[in-house]
C-alpha cells in the first residue's frame, strides 16, 4: 500500500491499514496472531465480505417469510429500499 492519499484525499480504509501495519511491525511473535483482528477489519473495509453475507442472509429470510405467508394466505410484502417504496 502506498501513502493512502490519492487525488480525492485519504482512502477510507487507510486508517485501518495503518493500525494493521503498526500491529504487524510491533508484534514480537513470528505468527503475528495478535494482528488478525486488525487484518480482518482492514479486509472488511476493502471488500465488505461480512456485510454482503449478512445482507444475503436477511434477504433469504425475508423471501422465506414471504413464501410462508403466501402459503398461509396472509399479506406479507417484500420491501425494497432501492425502489423508494414503490413495490
């Protein structure tokens, strides 16, 4: 990683990178196991793996609830935030 400063200013994940880098170089252990949380925070900031997995889980439960309510004859709507409430 370079300086973390681009043409739009500081990268949003750069502070997390600095925390990880500081932990990594100050660690006395060879495995640097104490830096795993800082590394995970940095990678989550970059790629949003945990956030995407959580959204997929919520959507799956919502679809399941919709299908169950349809089978029972009750009214359950799936709300889409991207449609500005027009669904």
